[in-house]
């Protein structure tokens, strides 16, 4: 039986930076499964979540006693083909992986994030294909500099990246030197080899391998590559290292990285930022500026997400967050996972952005919290929210989220995408651009 659970959140402080989201699979009755879900939503399972009236009062006590919930994410069933099966975002752009293995992007093309012509940096107001990119099985995006960066995993395990190339996050070498020029062309990562997962980042990007080890490339200024000395110079090729336990998913933040491994959560990198010594994403107390991989004390974790100075994890239907929270004006931070418990359904997914966070709940609704200057929380107003507000007027149940700096998109179970918030750079993919806040979700036309 699926049990009712509280949604656990932390929402304090200010988050700045870039996004990397990974959602992993659900727990079973016998224990949690730490293998990651497929990006199309995974196995929906046999039972639907019962309504409140169908849940016995004893359910609360059972969950509080530690009973595992069914946190499986419903599978995407395309209303029309091809449809979107995965979504990723940077600061001012977003991309979707389509069911036919292609990728379509919209929004700001600064840094060639949209994979268009090398002569164009104008915004794309409607979803358009990334040229020459096919056979994609996983998609990841992040803010970088001067624009956004995206990476994709292709059939056979080849990983490619395109867009902004600050600190060499595209992993390219030209004439023996690290290339730091932005590029619209998806190209392989130098020295990476075959990968099982790809995770784009602001200053460093990483990949997982079948043997459980991790490779990263880009900057090691913050100790993002723990097997090497800290160095501001970009790495000449991907560097592989072990975490002591097989890694299945990563969340790459601005100056720290979190890995979901067989033995639990592991983090490494800088312990803080200019906001303070405990505003980073390491999720634990450390006594030196840069920390090697070590454990975060949080059990039953099935997914992780991080951006800038903020991270969240999903643990048995509860959302735990730490670092600087996405609420403008607050200054409280948590160096380790912690939370408060507003009444509600248990969580199936969580995505954290630069200024906001969103979660899909077991009753098929979406909630968001954080900055809301442009209505990016989807609650119908522009009020900052430290606690979750229900996203209104979605055309169907959400499965995944992509959170830009001032706009949000939801991937629905039928493979459609809706976006809301600011649209000055075409972030909503609606075919137009304007400076007004958009409180209601707009449905994108993903194919011509």
C-alpha cells in the first residue's frame, strides 16, 4: 500500500549559480533501489496513489515509524510523437530530449547554448533542433559563462557537449591546448571514453562509467577533481577517479559536487562561498576550504539536485535541502540536510534552481518555493514563498522540471512541456518575447 507522507523542505537563504538535476529510481517494499531512473520517467508501477479519504489514519504513524513509500515516477506516454521525454535548463535557456533521440532548445543563445549557427547568438523564441545531434539517451544542462552549457549522452555511451565553455567545461583540446571558446557544435570530450551518465556544470562537467568511477573536466580551482591538486588552469582532458563506492548519479554545483553511490551520498569541493563558510553544497561540517570525498549523513536517498550554493535530495518521499536556500532576503543556511514539515503528499521528484525549487508530489500536483519576482513559482502571483505553493493551471500531471533563473518549465506525463515566468529572452518558448511576468503555464509547440 502507498502510504501518506509529509513533504519535508528547507527554504532559507539565497541560492546563486547553476543547475544539475538527477532523478533516481523509487524504493520498493524491501528497501531502496539506488539505480537511477530512466530519463523518460521510469516505471510507473502497478498502483496509483489513493486519495486522502482512502488513506487510513494509521498511515501517518506507519510512515513516521520508517515504512518505505512508493516513490516511483510515472512513465511518459506521448500524446503525439515525437514528444519530450527529458528536460534540462541553464540560466536563460532550456532544452528537451525528444522520444526520437533528437534535442530541441529555446531561449537565450548567448554562448551558442542552443546549438545553432556559429554566426548567431540571438534568442530562439520557439523550440528548434540542435543541428546534427541524434541518438540521444540522456540530457544535462547548466548555467555557465557567458551563457549556458549542455551535454548529451548518445547511444553507445558517447558523450558530447556544446554551448558556453568557461573553464573548459566542453572538454575540448585544440592543437594540444584546452579550448575555452564557446561552440554550437556538439563534440566529444577529450579523454573521456564510454560513459553511462553525463552531468553538465558551471565550471566543471562530469560523467559516470560502468565501473562506478567518475570522470570530470574543466576547472579544478575548488577541488572538483579530488585526485589532483587544486589549480585554476583548465584540465587538458577528462580525469577519472574513484569514490570508494560505485557512483550512479551526480549533481554538479558551482564549487562542489555530490554523488549518489551504493554506500550513500558523497560530496567534495569547496566547503563555502563568498556568502559564508557554510553556504556550499557539501552538506556536512568540514575544517578546511576544500574537502575530499566524504559522506553526507542522509539515508534512503533516491535522487539529488544542486545549483550554485544550494542542494536538495529526495529521501523516502521527503525533500531535504542544504546550503543557501532559494529565498531572496533570507540569510540562514544549513550545513547538513535538515527540514520543516508542512502538511502534504510525499515527494516523487525535486529540482533546485538558482532562485527557486520545485517538487512533484504523489497526488500528481506540483509545488514550488523561492523567489517569485516574475511568477516563476506558478502560484498565480509574484510573492516570494519560503514554503511550497501549488502550481496552478497545468494541463496535466508533471513528471520533471527545468528551472531557469527567472522562468520554470514542467515536462508533463503526456510528453508536452509548459513554461511560466519571465520571457524577455524567449524562456517560455511560446514564439514571442516580452518583459512581462507570465503567471500561467504556456504550452510549447515542440515540433513544426
